């Protein structure tokens, strides 16, 4: 069984088959009682200034964590990706970068316990904040994700451990209600004997005008694993047939939920 680095924002899950999440950044705020404006995130690039979402987040070179943001009429005003139809639950990150011709990593996290020969998946949900026909909406955010051995931008640890995306302006007719979340992801097989690496979300030559984007549900997974689930925090011991989401709350049976059979916990694949 592989040991996998965890912190307060993530959890460790093992199941018999399929993808197992070993790190998840959902930015928290997963209850209606949490304030609308979220806290500082320690994994964000230190040259992005944190601005509390109860303040104005429009100067450039800053970011905020929030359940939704309605103070900028040029931005979509929907909620996070974790709870896409509920603006009262779940934080996401909004980035309003300074102009630069360089590539900058806006979020990074170390993962350890990697094993040569294993297959991993790295995925991020992201959205263009700019509504169509507003100043700057023609400047499309160009983002990339990568896995590197060090915490600086360098060659990825595998040829396929890189992906990029130009975020389109949403054509949604419900512009004020939901963000047009897009998944950016890749899978790779680790062919080097290294035990740790950094997962990174990068901004490619951000422009000053427009170029505002959202991030949520930054996930790193390994394919396969051993039977059993560890470190799931439940309020009560689950009984056979009960299903939970990855935060330990009761849910209807669905893909990704945890279920219990014969006293063992599994992740539901379909
Ligand atoms: Ca979230």
C-alpha cells in the first residue's frame, strides 16, 4: 500500500479498482454556515495578493476565495464547481493576474509516496470569469497544468504530464447564475524512480485586461490500489448500503460516493 501525503485539504482513499483520489483541493466552505468570503490558501503563488472577497477584487495581481462574487458586473456570478447548483455552499478561487509575458505557477502542491510504474491522473476545473461583450472578454485565459519534480517550472516528470487550455467565453444564457466550468486533465505513467513531485497550475503570459479565471477541484489520483478505505471522517459508522460523499455526508447512491458492503468501504465507480 502506497503512503500518500495529505494535509487538511485532502484525504486518502483506497479502493479495489479504478481511480483513487489522493489529493483534492476543493477550497473548503462546504457548509451553509461558512462565510461567503473564504480564507487565504497557502498553496497559491506568493506574488498573487490575497483579497478578502467581501472587498473589491479588481485591481490585478490578486486572488480571492469565495462561494460567489457579485461585485464585478463583468464577471460571471455563479458558484463553485464542487456544488455547481448551490451558490451558498463551497468555495472556489478567482484569479485576476498582473500582465506578464512569462509563465507563472498560480497553485502548486507537493505529492509524495509516488511509485514507479503507477499511473496517475491530474485534473483541474477552471472557468473564464469574463462575460461576453464586456471589456477584456476578448483576452482569453491560457492555462496549463503539469507535474514536475521540483517546485519550479521545468520539464514534466513524464512526456504526457502536461496539458493546456485556452478558456473560451461562455455562451451560457444564464451568465449570472453559473460558471462554464471546463476540465483540464491528463494521465501519465511514472517511469522514473522518484517518490515526490509537484502538481502545478500555470498561467501562460497573462494579459492585464480580461484574463480573469476561476479554479476549483484540483485533484490528483492514482489508478488502482488496495481494498479498503482509510481516513474517511464520518459522523457515525456507516452501515451496509449507506452512501457517503468524500466529506462523509450521507448522499443518494452516485458515482464517486462511498458505499459499504460486508463491513468494507468502497468507492462507487458507476
Ligand atoms: Ca469548491
